[in-house]
């Protein structure tokens, strides 16, 4: 398998060229750590720089809000959607019991079977190469046991591997001592990246750590990063040597 460039400045170097093609990677972190920005940037850069169409499956934020948030970084998702380079699947409205006018949405109620069927159909029709699920918290809260979470995530991950889509699973964590919300998500995926937000030097500081990435080598160091006008940047001035 080859690698697929994320397009996030500094990250591909840390990952020895990018994410493994067709793999699933968990991107987890506390609220405000930059997880959703990470996912959107992965899709935007793929669509604009690498001719790599992508899909955003949103489970917690409605699409219009996401489009507005993206514009602060200069990312015009609507234009890319019109060109067929990005597709947003609205699962948030159905999950909340609200109507939606989105072109692609879960309209039959929110359940895992419908979710899997929709992902398969949209990927097959669009020939997408990238997919972001934001966030897994919207799925894991539906299950009372970690074993149920693991089973359903394995099901989705296996489907995406079959479709050869390079995917990011976004997950919020409430306890910084853990790598995921339910404590099992990291065992289902091929890669694990945590985005950390900590107090220091009189303010909040961000850093990124790659815990695992199967089939490729990667840095084992923490890498400070910033979120600026063009999104996440792991600059050479702050990046630690691998």
C-alpha cells in the first residue's frame, strides 16, 4: 500500500509521507484541541491539492454551521460540493430529529445499518478517496458497553477498508489520561493521533502525538502546532526532530 498526503503542513513529514492508503486513523482530543479543523483540512487539501475527492459524515454539527466555520480558514466547502469534490452527509439532523434540506442525508432515522448503507452508497457513487466521521462520540453514546462500541466501529472500519477509503475517525475525550472516549476505539483502527491542549507559560498550548500508524514508520515525539488563518500548521520552527 502507498501513502496519501494529508496536506497539513508538517504532518506528512512526521508520518513518513502521509497516511497509509485505505487505512482508518483515530484523531482524538479534548474540546478545543483542533480535531474538527484537522478533519476538514484533510478533506479540503485532498480536494484542492491532490485531486482526491472526500466525504464528511457529520454526526453532531449541522452542515451549514460547518460551512461557516470552514470559511474562517478560506475553505469554501460549498464550491467544492458543487464541483463534486466534497460531499457532506448530514446525519446530525436525523439524529436530532430535525428536518434537513441537504442533498445527502440520513432521512430514515438514525441507526447503524442505515449509516453503513449510506456510507457505502455515497463512496461507491462518488469514488471518494477520503472520508471523515465527525465525531465518533455521536455513535459511542448510543451504546452502554465498550464491547458494543468496538463491534460497531469494527464493522464500519472493515467496510471502509473494503472500499479502500482513507478515513479519519474524530473522537472527543473527556479525560486526558485516556486515548478515546469509550476506551476501545483505538484498538479498531490502524492509526492513532492525539491532539492535546495543555496549560503552560500562562496560556494554552497545543501539541500532536502519533501513537501508532501500522505499515509505516512515524515520529515518536510530541509536536507543537498552531491553528492560524489557513488551519493547522506544524511549523519547522516548532517541530521537534523525529
